[in-house]
């Protein structure tokens, strides 16, 4: 009699694992939905609380006397007692509250700059005040609420013994810079002028009703995160002839000051000998052209770095400027591009430097004129530098092309060369300049550009 084993119903290991995976997925999905709902609920609660705080703040400010509506370091002089920034705890939420109060110039009667068509210059550019209250999370990463209100004085604007200061902030291209921080300080009046504010979408700040000052007592500092800084300078021992001096302010007049800032930038130098050997572990200094004092020159941007084993050194987050480069104990023979090396804002510029230990007999190439030419015969080249002689030779060279030899070379003191080159049929693009004196050769890469 055959025995048959009946298979009892159940789950295999694979089926069990598969079922657990599905269950895990469902639990995670449910958890994600719950987390999202809780976050949305918390965000809604936060915004509701923030809106209530903003409304309360606006109402409190409306009940204040008009002349008292000013923050501690805002755009209104004299300063008031309203805090520019404070931290509040409401319903177990820690929130940051900022208050901005500034004058508004209605253009119906012109403006302080006289740019409204068919309207006069308005020296009383304070028609009413605008209050803006913003509520942020405690770390300031998220704005939860913002309310604004306009408040006018009971009396009409009247003349006074005050002046108007307009600060304009532009970038390297001349476009307005928004949200730049503007600090205006003057300790001569009583009370002191100490205003900190930000530029509007037009890159501008207008401060009316400032006390006049015949002395150059007004000091302005312009800053913005990730940007270069600019300021005025007091005349002192360090700055006997400041480039951008502190200034005075006349009653019944509008004073306009313009400042230029832009994003910080980067410059990398590659430094080698005439034979192509990297100059390692060498101190390199860059000097910008911008100055805070004219006589003697006090440069704003000056940094020193050290080359690595490949002869490279990087200067990061520096001002947009034109930089002169120097190496202690070395003479720079050529620089591509020519010095000073101009670095545009928010860029990664590279310059190639050829240098030799001092003293050196290698020819030094400092400038070439012209820097570009059409492919025509009889192009005159003028080279300035040093260590030239009447027997120096000049060649234009481009990879894959025949050399173009400069003829009729003339030497003139103090160390300049000139000659003529035939560029007929020359390939478009950059050509290197090769100067040889007494058997020593210096090459200036990308010296001349042949254009259509």
C-alpha cells in the first residue's frame, strides 16, 4: 500500500521575503506621507504664527509718533529705538523678525535726482515712510511672512536745514547692484549719523534730512557677500591724498556718490624658466591697480603666494582688477597675457609667466604694439622691454605654420625694437613673439592675433 505525503499549505522562503519587502515598502511609503504631512502642518502653523506677529508689529508701529518711526541703524536720521532685527519665541517657535523703515519719495513732485520728466529736483524727498516687517525662521534660511504699510505725516513737507545723500552701487559693467550693504557714518553732528541699509533694485539708497557738514565727515562703506568692497577714506597719515575721500554735505543740496563692486574672482599663474622648467617653491606677489591713496600709492589688493612643484600658484577670491606680478630674485621675461593681467569678475583666469634668476641677459618682452592685425604685408611691430641690442632677431611663430621673420629691425634706447613683417596669407589666430639676443631667446605666447 503506497503512502502519499500530503503537502501542507504555507509560504516558501522566497514568498516570505517577497511579502516582507512589500510590507517594508508600504511602511516606508506610509512613513514618508506622515512625515510630509507633519512638515506641511508645521510649516502652515509657522506661517500663521509669523503672519500674526507681522500684523501685530505693523499695528504697534502705526501707533507710534511719526517722528519716532525709525530703526536703530536704518536709513532715517536721527535714528530711532525700533530694533532692526530681533528674535521672538511664540507658540514654542523661535523666529527672527526684521523691521525696515525708510522714506519714500513720491515722484508726483519730482525726485532728488531730477530725472522725472517735466518735474523739478525735489530736495524734500521724504513724502512718507514705508514700514516692512519680515519674519524668518530662527536661522534666517526661510522667510515665513512679510507685510508692508505706508505711513504719512500729518503735516506737509517743509524746508529745513538738511541735505540729501544718494548712494549708487554699480558693478564692473555699470549695472546696478541690488542688496548691497551701505553703511553711512558721521560723528560730527549730534546725534551721530550711523545708518546701515541695503540698495534697492536700482542699486541705490536715498537718505534725506541729513545734517549738513562742511567738513569731510561723511564716511561710506559698501559691502556684499562674495563681492569686493569699496569705501571712502579719511585723510590721515596713512592716506594723505585719499583716492576716494570722505566728503561733506551741503544744506538744500543733493550729493550723489557712486561706488563700484563686483563678484570676487580667481587667478592662477603658471611660472617656468625659458627652457620650460617649472619654478617651484617660489614666492610670487600680485599687486592690483586700485589704490586707496594716490601719493604715495597705497594698493588695495596685494597678495603673496608660493608656487607648487609644477610652478603653479592660485590666488582665489580676489578683487576684479589688473595685477602686476613679481617674483623675488627673478626677472619676468614674458607674461601671457601681457602685464598687468586683467581679471574679470567671477572668473577663473590663467596667466603664463616665463622668468629667469637675476641678473639675467635674456631679452625681456613687456609690451607689443599692435596686439592684432589683418593678414596684410608691411605690418610694423614695436616691442618694448629690456636687454635688446641692434643685433636682436624677431620672429612670429604659430604651430603648423611657417615662421614670419621680422625685417628692418631697428633698436632704440632705452631698449625698444621695431621692424616690419609680412603677414600676407597668415593663418588667423594667435601667434607667438620670439625675440633672440646674444643667443638667448624669450618667447611671448599669444602675442599677436591675426584677424579677418
